[in-house]
């Protein structure tokens, strides 16, 4: 099969799942300009070797391998992407590819630009007589400049600490004052940068406040770093009006019922988590933020919404906060994560987060279609039979 790297439909590879692993590798090698060493690393299951394994974690005694797969058909903001996914569940990759195929007829996925703002927090146990908010706000610019001096590279790239907001909260341990610091982390996930910034800020504040400075840490709820993704899914490709209406019934079910909403959102996260793991991002932080966002209005709700357009096609929209990066942390260390980012061909964290939103929406609509039609288990078993029997 001859596919050109600069093909306008790079991710559209009909019959990809029917090819042998060697044939798939050969295609991805050509499309992504993988080296022979990178190809060999994928063939070897991404084996890190004993030295790198021991450096990557604590009390290491071995390794644990998961399949590294490619989801196809993704067209996001008019650009084709091959999606690396690390997951043990074959149906996740198949569903993502199928959902992306359903969206291609009407131009694929449209995703909004993403701000790279995450929040660092300082916990202050106040003394009653101290006007903490006045002290902080009166010298806010000085404080921001001071902590930014420790990160000149980040600042030169347009990032750094940008603002400080002060909140007073009542807890079971009494009143507390919380400083929320907005930090532009550019293309990093941000945990290491922000934690260091908050610790530096804590040292500075000890000289400014008589109140007790306690926790100094990132918040894994990046409420400004939000993926917003939309797509139109063709009615006939979904299976017709009956299936579309059943999907809308399922969505209404999820909106009204906690038990269904959790499963609805788990389906979204199947794809996002697999992409996060492949690219060396923090899957626990990603999932925690998504589920917190689902609960923001005081009730756990589905992260996606669907309705009909004028032609009775299914329109989907997914909104959720995602803190993912293309530099820093394990992303810079793990050789397979580097290969994943090379295959993705992304330049910025914002781009990666937008793609993750598209993957979540594709995963979601595909699962809803299966549930509205033959049923999830029938869909699973068809794939199981093809793979194992």
C-alpha cells in the first residue's frame, strides 16, 4: 500500500485493521518518518531497559507492557492526525477510529484554541488581625515578577505567573485564605514548574505575612485550560433516524441519572486516557479534572451534549479541562512517548489538548451508537471473535 506523507487524507487508511502488524508498522514508518531504531523500539514493546526503568520509578523489579495502537480517520481543524493510543482494550481503538470516520463527511472535528493556564495554590492559615488580601494585592506585581525571575526560559516563551486571586474559605479546621496563582505553562503539563513556583512564592510570603504559610502546590483542576470540540455525525452513517433518536434518549438518560452519567463519561475518557498514556502525560490528573468538571454545577453530569441539526444529523459537543503537555516530565524521557508525539506531529500543548477533545468525542459517539444499536457487549464480542477466535 503506497501512502504519501503529505497526503491530504493521511489518517484515512481503509482496512488498516485487516493488515498484519508488520504492514501497519511499515505504513506508520513512512507516514511519520520513523527511524529504524524507533521502529525496532515499537517492535520490542517499548522496552526501556533496566537502567531507565529504575530511574523512572521506585522499587522497580521489572516492566509492564501494554499494546501501542494507532487510531485512524481523525480530521481535526482540517488537519489529519494519526492517534497513538496505549490501551489493553481493542474496542477503544476501534471505536475511536469509527467515531472519527463518522465525523469526516462534514469536515471532521472543530476545536477551539486552548489557553495554557494552570493554577498554583498557597494555603494560608490567617491571623485574625492580618489583612492578607490587602497585603498581597498591594504588591501583586512585585510578587509575580519575583517568582518569574526563577524561570527566565518560561518567561521568554511568553509564559510565567500572570495573576493572583485570593479566596477565603470556611473549613472544618476554621477559616483559611487561599491564593490561586494563574501560571501560563506554555507547552508543559505544568506540575513541576508550578510546584517550584509555589514553593518559591511561599518563601517570599513568609517575609511578608505573619500568618502561617502551609500547602504550596499545583491544582489539578485547570479550569482555564479547556478543550471545546464539536462535530457533525452523519445520520445515515449512524444507522438512520431510529438510531439517532436512541442516542438522544441515551444522552437524556445520562443527564438525568448519575449511574448512567458516570459510564457515559468513562466512555469519553477511554480514548483520552489512552492518548494521555501514549504521550507520557499524567492520566490521573487528566481524569480527576474531567470528573470534577462534570460535577461543577452541583450534580454529576455528562461531559458531552448532542442535538439534531436541520438535516437531522447528530451534532456533538464536548467540553472538559485537560492539562497535557508536549515537553517536560516523562514526555522528555520515555522513548515511546517521543515516538507517539512524532506520529501525532503536534507542535504545541494546545494542539495536543484539542486533539484529545476530538478523541474523546469520537469515542463517545461510537460507544453511544453501539449501545443504541446492537449493544455494547455484541460490539465487544464481534471484535473479540475477530481478534482471538
